[in-house]
């Protein structure tokens, strides 16, 4: 799954993840439009997911398609929440600022998030 690194008492695991180029591009564009780093977003997703798993005292195990689909559904839900926030920002933009670079960036982020959600949903056939 990855390389295990020992750092003092902490054990870190490096994991390589392969993604569809469209999903990666959509994610990168959404992060750029929102002016946040991709690493920060991924770290937050991982931390939230790990906390959720810890609460249920389950071990991260993607050995079955069912477990992988569950993880993908969680990611789709979180991307949907981010998209809803972006839509809220867009909807609150005054008329005189529509067409501005900030408004365009918000529109691009929404489109990118929609593309990422659609791609994940289509690939994993999540209802």
C-alpha cells in the first residue's frame, strides 16, 4: 500500500494514489479558484475521515468493493458540501460584481466540483 517511515515514536505511511486526470484537474481548479492548497484540502478530508473511522473503532480497509464505494460516497458528499458553499457565495454576489474575476473563479470552482462529482459518481455508479 505504501512506504512506512519511522520518525521518533510516530509512524507515517506514504501512499501513492492514482486518479483520473479529469478528476485531478477538476480538483486542482476548484482549489485554485477557492484560493486553498490541494494539500490542505486533502489533509482535512483525511483527518475528518480518520476521525470518523476512529469513532466507529474500525480499521481502514479497502479490500472490498463495498468499502471502497462507501469511502467514495463520503468523498462525493464532502465535495457536494464544498460545492454548496461555493454556490452560496455566488448567489450572494451583488449584481455589480457579477462578471468580475472573483465571480468567474467561483463559477469555475462550481463547474470543476460538479465535474469531479459527476466523474466519481459515474465511475463508481453511486446512486
